[in-house]
């Protein structure tokens, strides 16, 4: 729909069309099961913890290096 054509259509009609399309798209979504959600949540927490520990170790190492070179 061109911009001029869209301006001629009432806002209520455009909004109702938008929400009908949204509902239609949501009906197509394949939602994860409770078990999949639980498993993936645990996986995200574990990966976040591992990455946090890794970055913390690197930060600690760089802190010690800077203190060694600057004599702090």
C-alpha cells in the first residue's frame, strides 16, 4: 500500500487489520514445551556463569599484570 493510499484508510481500520495480522502470525508460532524451556534456561544460566568466570579470571590476570608493571 502506498503512503497516499494508507492516509485515506481510517486509522481504526488500519489498527484492526494490524491486530488481525498479529494474531494470525502468533497462531503460526511453535511454542516450546515446558521441558524445553526449563532445559534451555538451565543451559543459558550455565553458559553465562562460565563466561562470567572466564572474563573474571582474565580481568584478575590483567589486574595482576598491571600491578606488576606499574609497581602498585
